[in-house]
């Protein structure tokens, strides 16, 4: 059977605001995971619209599409186009899980939640000619699963082909996070066994790794075992952690010894009332500066994630947050306008309170205000968000922030990494166009080291 897996890109892919480098970072790991569950006799391909054109005129037996919120309409367009020609379509992923009835209008089958358990069942039913309209996640175990089919990726099209996960979900319950919708009502954290994690790491060539787990310290016992085993593997990796997990014990030191060099941290807000609204227990009352200093001393860079638009924010939030981030030596900042994804607790509350102003999912890209805010208009929020990014990445601020580190090595790393990420867009575009991304991976490792 011919099975075509598709990761659609949001419409922005065709717009002048599109940042090719951002979307050429990671290959579609979820789809490679599902592809590994197909029969050996199946002919399987993965198409990622972020980096290539999709041929919609071919004739696969089955099309499987991953949808998250911003690519949902494009996913539906692709699905409709295949179904018009009588080709069967299944849709899964985050958005289909939060709004299965919406997605069902465009697919023969919707699979909710993690696909590890349901997808093989669906494939069998499909082959037997009696598939259902909806498949629930069911009892998921991540034991004894094959490695993702990375051989199906067009490796040369990505800066970070070595992305992987050793867990899914997160035990925390932040009100804005997709975790509260995707894993609604059930277990919200799943993990692989240590041996399998090591096998997967060893299966990938190159020194760089990116763990896409929601929180690589979510199960400390597991992370500590993995980090201990990774010592001496000569890998350098990046991943997401929480503020409290840095301060608790010496897991961060173990992670550093294993090669951890850049941490994505959801600081979200520097205002306690906002953290309470966000139910961000891992940050409330925690000493951000102590956490930052601890990472700095070790030599771990920080990508700080911030949310604008929690209810206690005022017009000054953009400049205050940027000043704080610069003066704290945060290497890169990822800013978001608060976006209530359907199915999350913050969405449910806002919907009940009639605060949602649009349900056009394309605008749920964390750059647009999609709900009414008590203290700011849409224009104020969006222009403040743009200003915050612009200011954070001014050369003068990159320089100033680099100087905040104690060691000269960290100052240089900071300056190079932040500059390369945000200041050389035309160079990245040239590199991507000429399929030279693989040549830059060595430089990335050198900067991280
Ligand atoms: C890597 C990543 C990206 C990458 C690339 C995406 C990619 N190549 O997959 C990049 C950088 C491009 C990206 C960009 C954005 N992202 Co993003 N991203 C992620 C991240 C960190 C990991 C995704 C991943 O690989 N997970 C691991 C794999 C194994 O799981 P999976 O993909 O979910 O697949 C499993 C299931 O979902 C299911 N499944 C999935 N598809 C299908 C299909 C079928 C048929 C079936 C049966 C099952 C199934 O089975 C799979 C196996 O278990 C997630 C967070 C997360 N933890 O998932 C956010 C996340 C998906 N991103 C998100 C957002 C909002 C964005 C942006 C809008 C952010 C922004 N402001 O720019 C953009 C939009 C990009 C766009 N084109 O529209 C949100 C989505 C929220 C939502 N409700 O949809 C998430 C959840 C982050 C968050 N915490 O809010 N992202
Ligand atoms: S700690 Fe991070 S991943 Fe976990 S629920 Fe909160 S925002 Fe989501």
C-alpha cells in the first residue's frame, strides 16, 4: 500500500514575512514516528511543505496529515483536494485532537492524541476495509517501538535533522499550554525506556542533538539516568526545562556533563499575578536570576520564552520584559502574544466569558491578539510585541546582553549565536536556497561547545 504522510505549512509560507530558517529547523518527527509503525511492505513517503512543494496530483492509497493550529486550514485544503479524487485521508495531531468534529468535515478518519497505539489499529482496519471515523488514543505505551523512520527525511533541507524526544507531554498544568488540551482527562506524561533513548541517540550521525520534549527534566529519575549514560558520547544538545527544575538539585550539572549547552526556558512573565493566572507553578515565587546565573556559570545559553497579554499586563510590559531579558543575559528571546488554543483551560474560560474575538485559526500564531484584553487594544498589543522583538535583537542590545556573562567564552558564544540567529536572514535564505544547511551544522556545534 502507498501511504503519503504530509506536514502542511501555514499560508504564511507564501508571504514575505516567512522566515525560511525558522521552518527549516526540524523535520516532521511525529510523522516519522508513525511511518515506523507501517508494514514493511508499505511504500511510505513523508512530505514537509515547510521545505518542499506538495504534489497533489499523485495517487497514493492513503494520505495521513498532521495538523496543528496554524496549519489546520491548509491541512483541510490538502485533504479536500485528495478526497475529491476519491483518495482516503486521515488527519491527526494537536488541532484535530482539540477539534475532531471540525477536522472530520475534511477527512475520512480522525485520530485523536498520540498515534502509537491507535495508528496501527487504524491501518489494519483500513486494509480490511472497515475503518472507523474516529480513533481515540487508547492505552499508550512507548515500550518496544521501532525508531522513527529518519531515512524518509530529506536531511539536507534541515539545520537540525537530529531532533528526538525521550518523553511526551508534561506533568505540569499551565493553563495556556497545549498539554492541557492534548492530554485532557488522561495521563499527561509518557516516557521511553533509557536503553531505547540511548539507541536512538546512537543511531544519529553528527554531534548535535535537539530534544523536542516539552520538558527534559519532567521525570528527573529518567533524565538523570540518560544524562549519566550520555557522558562521553561527545554530543551537544539543546532542550526545554523549567525554572524550578534548575534550582532543585544537581540535574543541571549532570545535563551539562552530558553535553547540554542551550536551554529553552518558559519564563512567560516577570509578573507574579500573571504567573498565577497561567497556573505556572514551576515559576511562581522562583528566583529567575539564581536560575540564570547557575546556567551561566556552567556555560549553558538560554532561549527565554515570554508571553505578553496575560490579564495583569499593561502597555509597559513589552519594554520592561525586554529590558529585563537583556540585562539578565538571555541569549535569544522567543516572544508570544498569549494565544488560547482550543481545548486548553484558558480557552474554555475565555470562551465562556465571551472574550474570544476571532476563531480564524491562522491568526492563532502567537503574533496576533485573538481575545479581548482588559488593558490593551489589538493594535497596542501587536505593535508592542513587534517592538519587543525589534529591541531585543538590536545590535546594541545583543552587545549589552552578551556583556552580562561572567566568562569571556560565554560573552562570545552569546554574541555569535544571537547575531547568527536573527541578524543574517539573507545569508540563511541563500544557504537554504542552495541546500547548504548541512555545511553550517559544524559551525552550530562549535558555537554550542
Ligand atoms: C518542532 C516544533 C515546531 C517546528 C517544526 C514542526 C515540525 N516539524 O513538526 C517549527 C519550528 C516549524 C514550529 C513552528 C511553530 N509552532 Co511548533 N512545535 C514544535 C514542537 C516543539 C515539537 C513537535 C514534535 O515534533 N513533537 C514530537 C512528535 C513525536 O509528536 P507530534 O508531532 O505531536 O506527533 C504525535 C501526535 O501528535 C500524533 N500525530 C501527529 N500527527 C498525526 C497524524 C496522524 C494521521 C495521526 C494518526 C497521528 C498524528 O501522533 C504522533 C506520534 O505520537 C511542538 C511542541 C510539542 N511538544 O509537540 C510545538 C507546537 C506543535 N508548535 C506550536 C506552535 C503554536 C507553533 C507556531 C505557530 C509558533 C510560532 N509562533 O511561530 C509555529 C507555526 C508553524 C507553522 N508552520 O504553522 C504549538 C501548537 C499548538 C496547537 N494547539 O496546535 C506547539 C504544541 C507548541 C506549544 N507548546 O504551544 N514548531
Ligand atoms: S511547564 Fe511548559 S510544557 Fe509543562 S504544562 Fe507548563 S508550559 Fe506546558
